[in-house]
C-alpha cells in the first residue's frame, strides 16, 4: 500500500506545491525585479555622469561655431578686421557691447609665430587672445604700451622653446612672448566708445592693429 | 545582462548625460558664478584657467568675452528687491561704480532678440552721463521718455542690465565685491 501511496503522493505533490510557491514567490519576484531595476537605474546614472563630463569637455574640442572658427579667415591682409558689425556672410557677435567696437585677426601658428602690434590712441584699447574652442588665453590693455606701441608675439610652446634655443645673443629677449594654448585662435582688438561720435576713431584704432608673421 | 536591460542603461545614461550637459551650458553656467547684490558676474570667464562649463558655453556661440585684465561684465536680471526686471516698470540706477577706466551700462534682451526701443539708445557710457553737483550717478530706465539720463526700455517683457567695466583692477577678485560698491537698481513704479 505504501508503494501505491507513494506515487499518489508524488503525483499530488506537484499539483499542490505550485500554488504555494506562487503565493509565497510573487513578493519575492517583485522585490528581485525592483532591486534589479534600482541597480540598472544606478548604473544608468553613473553612465549619465560619465557622458555629462565627456560632453562638457568635448564641446570646446569639437566646436565649429565658436568665434575662432567663425572669424578664422579675417585679418589675412595683415590687419584686424571689424566684427561689429561683421562682414556680410559671417555670423554676428553674441552679446556685443553697444559702447565698444571690436576687430579681429585670425591666426594659425602652423606657419610660424605671429607678431601683433598696435598703436595706442585716446580711447581705451584692449588686446585679447581667444583660443579655438572658446576662452581667453591672454589679455593686455594699452596701459602696458611702451612709447605708444603695444606689441607681442604669439607662439606655441614648441616655437618658444625653439626661439629660446636659437636666441644665444639675446636679440629677441626684449619682445613680449605669449604662448597660445591652441595653434589656431583669434586676436581681438576692442576699443571702448566714450561717446557715439567716437565710433569712426575707435574703428580706425581697432583696425590699425597689425598681425604679421614674426619671422 | 539582457538586451532590454542594456538598452535601458544606455538610453538612461546617454539621454540624461547629454540632456544635463546641454542644460548646464545652454546659458552662462552656475559654476563659477558670483552674486553681488542684484548683479551676477563670472570672474573667471575671461581668465586662462576658466572652468570647463564656461569654456563649453563660450564654444557654443560666437562669444568674445572680456579678458581678465581687460574688463569685467556684470549682469542684472532682478532689481535690488529681487523682482525680475520688467519693461512695464520704471527703474533708477544709482550709487557707485567700481574704479575703472571707463564703463558702459546697457539694456539687453535675455534671449538675445533685438530690442524694440523708443529711440536707438541701448547703453550709456560713463562719459555720456549728466551728473548731479555731487558727482553722483543716476540713470532712469523706462519705456517712455524721462528727464535726465534716460535709458529706454522695451515696452514689455523681461530685460537685463549689463554693466561692463573696462580696464578695472577688480576683475581678478570680483567675487569679493560688496553690493555697496555696485550701482543699486530700484523699481519706481509699474504700468
């Protein structure tokens, strides 16, 4: 009898057990699923943090609409060109000061260092170096001018090292050297207008800034 | 890991990461900001060691910010009482400006749209002001003409004041300025 009972019990066991496990397993399954979802969400958040940091760091590197890219071709003739307002076809400057005029020279140090020289006038003049990908690398005002001339040479770190190595007699040691963090960038001459009638004088001052090869 | 789970993690990471990066640099970033009374400035925005958020913001448009030794830009979107600046109201800008070789105070649209002004004057320079006998600064900003130093405002909607200080010694430590050192913006009345 016991041998007959056993198979019956065995037969009965699967029939009675599943409801018991499903009743007890639903919260367990739900809890496991929830834990899994929380874990996956946390992984997603960590990935979002990494993506966020990478995106913020890559925006300047991949920038194609920044000022240095937009105005790279200006100043080819050796003199800064006005961007307030810019020449036809070029994008307008974001948030310009109505009380200043700006002229720019695009530079590419691949062909050698660039010499920037400006005559000072009665209006406040500032010269800044804007690197590719946004940001100011160097700024100087006409207060630093010597005998009415503001002059400096823009170069890469390698060009500076080379210049120092070749300059045994100290011939060029009196020039002001500025290392550009990027091979391409902009030299910006900004003149503040004290009165509206100063515009012509300010534009002449800003566009008289020369950017020529230093060699 | 199942494909659905992997897709969920990648979608969440890429979506949230890119969206938050876009949001963080769409306008001038919160990082590096200094609030002085009603005025906001980013002292490092023109420095060589500016933060990555400011660099990303500058790289996304045709910006030529003032260099750290060249000048400083301060922006006000609210008056001294904390109310947003509105073209339907009249404001006075009084008080002091920090030492600088020259400065300009301009009205601008927060979304960079062209302003609809009654006359073509968007800004005042320090030399253009008519001062009182004590040499004090008083500018009246309103949409309709006012006596004195009138700075026209758009007839309605939000606007900003932008104060640019040229060749100022404070640009490197602008975050330490006290509110009394900057012009006060007071609301007179509203239409």
